C-alpha cells in the first residue's frame, strides 16, 4: 500500500513537472529542444496608433540545422482568433539569436501575439507555438 502511494505521488510530481514545461510562458526552452527559446519583447502587443506591433526574439545556444518562424498579430472576432498580420517566414538560424517583428493596422478589440517555429535539430524535427497575453485596444478605430 505504501509503495503504491509513493508511486502515485511520484507520478503526480512528474505529471505536474511535465505540465509545467509544456504550459510555461515565453522565454522558456522549447519542449524537447533544450538549447533554444523564444521570448516576446513585451507580454502583449504594443499599441502605437495607427498601428499595433509585436516583437520577439528566438535564441539558441546550439543552432539547429533548420529554423523557420513566423510572428503574427491576431484579433478576436466573434470568439474566434483571426490573423490581422503575419510576418514573412524568418529562416535565419538563431546563432545566437534572431529578432522578430510584425505590425498591423490598429483596430479596437482584443489582440494577442502568436509565434510559430518549425525546425530540425540533431534529434529530428521540432515545433513550437506560443501565444502572448491579450491586450484590449480602445484607442484605435472600430473595425468595419
């Protein structure tokens, strides 16, 4: 009985630790790719009417052989996230880092930043998707 209780506790700690790695915010190592990370410069989009902007940085201590990333600004429309603007793919290998930027026309509403990175390292293909905190914008025009 004590052994089963101990195993259950160990399993719970492992599950919580795994969930922490998978559900961490920005600036954490990508799951399975311990030498690369991405961080948004700010925790939510930057409002600079007449535009809204997003900035971030991909960093690697050991460069992967392939690295393709996009940064997007998304807005909420009827409960769905829509792409307001997306960067051209960044294909530079972070050695040690690559800056990302995208901007969109600013409209009132709820916005967030999204990064999507795909690549290949010595262990094979990897992928990473992350969303920023949301920002409710009220200082721009209403979307038509």
